[in-house]
C-alpha cells in the first residue's frame, strides 16, 4: 500500500506520528512522511522517506501577528486564540494543501494519514478523493473549546477555495487514530469522533539520534526539567531549578526553545544544561549509564505528557500556553501529577511539589496505573499489521 503520513513541521506535532509511520514502513508499505521544511531532515533520521509540505509554523505565527499589529506573542488568551485560529485554520492549511494537492495528484497514494493539527493535509486528500485517517498528537479536542468553535469557519473557507466544500459537522477523515488513554480524555470530546471510527493506538515516544553524555549527573535519582520547543521561558527554568537544587537529586535541564547558553551558568555538579536531549530514550532507560528519571518537571506539551504517562513517571507541570493547561489538569485529575500556575511558580512551591512527587506516595502509584493503561493500548506494529481493515471507509451493509 502507498501511504502518505502528514504532520506540521513541529516536534510536538510530527514526532508522535513517527512510530506508526516506521511500523508501516517496516511492514513493507511505501510510506512517505510529509512535514514542514524545518522538520523534514529530523524525521528522515527515522528511515522513512520524507517530502516537504507547508511552511514553518513560527513564520506563519509571525505573519498573522504582524497582520494584527502585534510585535510579540500576545499574553491575552483571547487574542492568542484569534491568532492561533488563523494560523492553524487558514494560513497553514492553505500552505500545506497548496503543496500536497499536486503531490497527491502525481503520486496517487492509497491512503493519507493526517495529523489532526495539520488539516491542510486532510483537505488535500479530500480534494483529490484519497481516503484519509486522522492521527492525534494528544487529547481529543473538546467541541466546546474556543479553538474548536473558531477554526471551522477558517477551514471551510480553505475547503471552498480548493473546490471541496465542507458542510457544517463534516469530518475530514473516516477514522481517528487516538493515542491518548481514555482516563485523560475530556468526556465531552467523544462528540469530536462523530462520523469517524476510533482506532486506539499506544503513544510511543520518539526522538531523533541525539548525542548525549551525562557530564554532571552523579548517579543520584535525577529530575528532567524542560519547557519544550514552543513556549520556553528562561526565568521559569531558573526558578524551577532553584526549587530543585535543595533536594537530593541531580537535574538535567533541556532548554528547548531557550538558547542553552542563557542558562550555561547554572551548570555545576548535579546540574547539566543541554539544548536538546534524547527524551524518549531517557524515559525508556535506553541511555547507557543513566536510569530513567524519578520525576519530570515540564510545560505540559502533549508529547511530553503522554511520554511520561507511558513511562509511569510522576509529572510536575508548569504550563505556559496552548493545550498545556488542559493536559496538566487531566493528569492532576488522574492523580499522577501536580501543577503550578502563574504566581504559584515559585521556587518554594517547586521544592514542596517535587518533594511530594519524589516520595512513594499516591501520585507515584497513580503514575504507575496510568502506565499500565497506556501499555494496554495496541502498539504501532499491531495497528500497522491491520492497516487493510482501517485504511478505507467501511461500506454500508446492503
């Protein structure tokens, strides 16, 4: 089978699709992974052939912010929703569909697997009449969320321009590969599945080959501290590290979107600062000489949240934006973590929360239960082996 897998050019959007893409590729299917120009080379390290579709997401954000007279990321949530809705509902879909419609016309794959944050790929598949299955990167969106209520109008306009109109309530795929365990889903999000078959899939973390040497990890239990690749703040990382320093743990800081040099002065015995780390490998205990982390302190991005859930590690959330607050709330409601927000992100609060999470308490037990739930979901290889069943819409009974 010839399959196009498509995701926006962002680690949080693209990395979750790599395990299934690799499983399909390893099973002998002709798989191409279409993603943004800033991510394609990284995805190619997985061994799956890549194609470039769309523009860099941050370029689209800059363009829309300029259109709204903004010189920096808005702090007002309502303004941020307006900007994000235009980026993900109009600018990026037009760019991706503009690249993929001719690609699909030329290559005529049997199936498109479109990441839910990349609806331009799904609209391109609809335009050229190729079956499309959606693939989540996190929790199902609630139909009552502000983004769910504002994006459809933008997408409908793009679909009209492509000559493939979307009626209200139309699904852009016939099935939905869901990598989020049921206990972390919003109850009302089942409405999102209307018109689609839900296909449970185990979230398997992936990272590209990343050189890593534990220079300052002393062999004590250690904590991973990161704010991801989109909303990093140097001051928040410094505050969190101050709160962790007084504990009997080592700390590995992955600065992500923050330039690692800004925090280089924090390095000392027991504290190591890196721009990027092999997070998936570290969580699985696959880095020589380094045990899995005892705790992860992070932003609440979907990829990191689900990776930690699968690893059975407690999570301390310092959410900064986007879906991070909702992810944090879901895990804390499940009892497997604690979140600190706004003025609550203080060194003393980090110390207290980390102390609780490092203990053999209820959060650690809940984290283990969450890992068991994740382990019970079908692995990518299992789902790939059954692709003939879910790749195409079910025919109505005669």
